[in-house]
């Protein structure tokens, strides 16, 4: 409470009011400080995601493709044919089917047949 004084001369319902003392040595805003503050505010803003092909803003929902980890696409370029995708979709589908549907081999019967 070093910087505050109690003002007993208040006429407002005889309540005490706390008044802050402002030192002349306190930091003041200068033109250089204003520029630094503006730069800090600008740097805090996050960059909006942009399409990898046309560099337009992707909007609320950017589309990711398997052809690249950091590649985002707009609604127009979200399809593999539109952005010249290098990912092998056909081979990927074959591998998934092979994993999900394993081959089942039945035991072969011997030569013992009963007529």
C-alpha cells in the first residue's frame, strides 16, 4: 500500500476512497513502445490455413490428404485428381482388403472315404 493514499475528505456518504499515487518515474508510452506493442499483437495472431495448390484460405474445414503430412487443401482441390496426388490409393485399398479379409484354408481330407 505504498502507492495508495486514503482520502478522508470524501463527501460521498462519508466513505473513504483509495487514491493511487502515480510516480513520475513510471514507464510511459513512447512511439517506439507503441510499435513494439503492435508487433507483439500481430505476432500473436495465428496464420489461417491456406490451400497448398491455389493458396486461398481454406475456411473452417481444411482438407488433409495422405500424400503429404502438412498439405491442406480447399474444397475445390480436396480430391486427389485435382491436386495431382502422389499417394498410391489403389495399392492402399488392396492392402486394407487383405488385412481385413484373411484367407481361410480348410484342412484337406486324406484318402479314407466311406462309400
